[in-house]
C-alpha cells in the first residue's frame, strides 16, 4: 500500500502551523491540498491528514482489493482497525 507502488514518484510534504490552544482552519487547508494532489494523481502518505474515502483509495491503489482481502484474513475481527480504518476496510 505504498504511495510509490508501480510508478516513479516525488514526495511533497505539506504542513500547517497549528498554535497550541488556538483554532486554525487546517481542515479546509488540507482539503484544498487534497484537491490539488488529485489533479496530479497524487497518493497520500498514510500517516498524514487527508480526505479520501474507500472509493478514492480503490481507484488510486492498483492492488487495493487484494490488500483489503489480505488485511481481513489476517485480522478477521478487526482488532487493529481504528475508526478511520474501519471507514476504509469494514
């Protein structure tokens, strides 16, 4: 499930300063970044904030279905799924 699978890649890191105790519009910011990256067929880093759903991943990752089946076979009760991963795999 590497963002680099099957193609040459360039990694672009996008960050936003979030001052402690203050609200910031980080969700809007990262949604805008997602929109830009989709135009270039970008795949997100799994450890970063992004706004993709199951259909987006299935379209972007050539072996998505195989990975989902393997994940389920190794964790049939979903012990290692958090709420976000449940939205992708459950």
